[in-house]
C-alpha cells in the first residue's frame, strides 16, 4: 500500500489534494500515526473513506458490491458457526475440527472487515442473524447439520460460489484500488478454503468422493446434482479467444487451470435458496 | 484532463535529461510516439527508477497492461519450468496420488504460460532461463517447500497486480488464474502439513491473503531466474 505514491499521483491531477484533505487533518494524522497499530488491511479502506469525504464522490457501486459480498460472508460464517457448534457433526479428535474452525474464523473476519468498509464509505452494511438462513435449502439438504459428508458438500458449494462471486465483481471495484485489492485478498482465501474442503470430501469420513480434486474439473464435479448452478460454465475452455486445449493440455486441465466468474444475479439466485 | 497533461509534461521536461540518457531505446520510442496515457506511464516508471535504481537493463517487461501480462507470463514461466522438472524427475518414493496432483499442477502452469505467450503475441518477453541449482528435486521436502514458495508468491503477485490493470477483461482473466494458484497453494501446504492450507503464515487477522508489489515479487523470484528482469516500466 503505497499511500504517498497515491497522493502524489492525485496531486498531478488535482494540485489542491492536500488542501482538500486538510480539513481532515486530524483524520490524516490518525491515519499515519495509527498505521502500525491498525491492521494493515484496513488501511486501503480507511483511505477510501478519507477520499470520499474530501471529494464527496458517489461510491454507491462499490458499496453495493461490498454489501453483496457481506451477504455471502454472513451466509458462510453462520454455516460454519452452526456446523462447528453442532455436537457429533465434525468428527471429534480429527484435523477436521481445526480446519472448520479456521475457515469459520476467516469468514467472521471477512464479515467484520466488510462491515467496516461499507461504513467507512458512508454506506449502511446489510445485517443478518443465523436464524435468517435455511441451510437445508428448503429441504434439499435435510441432513446438512447431522451428516458430515452433506455438511462438507454444502461447504464446497459455498466456497466455490464465493470464489466465482468475488471474481465477477472485481471489475466493479476498479474505481477504488484499495477496495479492489482487499476483495482480491479475500477471493484467494476462499479459493484456499475450497481446495481444502475438496480434500476433506475425498477422505473416507468426508464422503470418500475420490474423483474430486482441489480444482474444478469440467462443470459440476461435486457429485451433487442439486448444485449444478454453482458450476455452470466452469467447463469453459476458451480464454480471451484462445483455445486452451490447443496449447497442448487436456480438456480437463484446460477447465481446471482457469476458474470462471459468476454475475451477481446468478450468485444471488444460488444464495437465495439458503435465505429464508 | 488538461491539467493532468500539463503536469506530466512539466514532469517530463524536468526529467528529460534523465529520460534520454537512461531509458532503453524501446521505451524512448514509445515515449516519442505515445499519447498522454503512455507518457504518464513512462513518467511513473521513470520516477520508480529514481527510487529503486534498477538501471540494469535485462528483459524489459514493458509498460501498462502489456507490462503486467508479461510480469504474469514471467512468473508462469518460472512455475511451469519448476513443475516440469518435478515431473521429469519425481522425488523418491512419490505416492501415485501426489504424482497425479503435481502433474495436474504442471499442466495448469503450462496452460497459463502458453496462454500468456499466445495472448501477448509479439509483445511477449522471450523465454526466461531458470536457475534451479538450489533445489534438490530428489527430496520431497525440498520440492514441496519450493512449490509452496512459488504458489504463495504467485497468489500474492496476482493479488498485488490486480489494481494495476486497466482493462476489466484482463483483470477478470488474472482473477481466473489467481484462484487456481490459491487452490494449488492450499494443496501443496496440506501435502507438507495437513491443515496449513490457510494458516497465519499467509492469512492475516482480517482473513486476508497476502498482496505483493511486482518489485517485491521479482526480488523474491530473481534467485530462481538467470535472466535479469527489468520491471521499471510497469505501472505502480
């Protein structure tokens, strides 16, 4: 995060940038002096807030994207929180307990980070409580919190959806480089989660889905036909007009080597199945 | 916009002696024929030169989105070459499941490398010469530790480069690749020690993965690359 460079670049366009910011001198001072104490990740978000105050620009698109992401993070967080708190779901005494707790903690951190970001941009963060979600998806997965393999199958769908959702929103954040980078830093964490959940599902206790890989092969490789929408288009083999198998790899490898994005409406259609 | 151009022309004027004296011929020609956007990029690169003293020539990644794509192409070349060597001489007693996973990763990196080469066309940098003399390919621990470095580095590189990309299409493309690199990173970490797919070594208290600037990434990668890489014209 090279703040000085950003300010210098802005100064080239607007020689008055420092004067515009000066009424916010207290905020600036706080910004610099607290830099070492405040989590570094919050810096780009704080910066976005500072510029918004200085220029009064509309940031509604960015706020909309962040609230959309926040909705998904709530969906994920309460899912893992409920799962982790349900007796006899995650096999006790196995590495699965720590893995689910790690993922739950990341999703909570994302919730808090995004809430702060929306507020910092002058927006109102969306808010959810656990009881607003129906993780059985209207009885599509009735055993989601009583059967460990089902729990993991839904987890995989959430993680792979999250990866696609953040990817699809990246262009809508280009006006705010700090927020864009933060979103990308969440995006890759969701992909790490997806990779691990897929490995957990391969293990006998997790369902023994041995054909599954940490990456997405073809379209719906989950073995769960109910989540086809999560993987729609993942079997694409053409990138920027380039036919990937034509470069000398198999069709499977071509689909695995590029994850596809989903537009907001498609993501919301998936998420709405789990929202009461 | 007028103000912006004037500012940049002033900047260029001040530094024109520096520009003509030190910029490579290719960059200078770009400057001579460039519009305002090109001038701004070169000016930014020039300023960075002042800060970082990277006047060592080498393979010039170029400027703007082409520069970022070449930067990604350089990293994919490194990864592809590494996994190619891993699969050509697998480490001792490699389980079939691990060989299959590492072969998949090799194929993904090959696809990434060849994709960038094709997409960049005549703007692509040449093939880089790698230096893997520090890696013992017959020892699992050594191979996986190196793979971990490369995958985590790749993720942080794409995360840091996203905001430097001007084209929404290229940004999405980078996004399509970085999540696959993150899947690799998590798997390699789990192979080394199950459960370390996203531990605090890479994910901070806000649940964020790392993001690194091109200069940070290249300084970490350079020990594995014989070819000198000049990133001084990249956007920053």
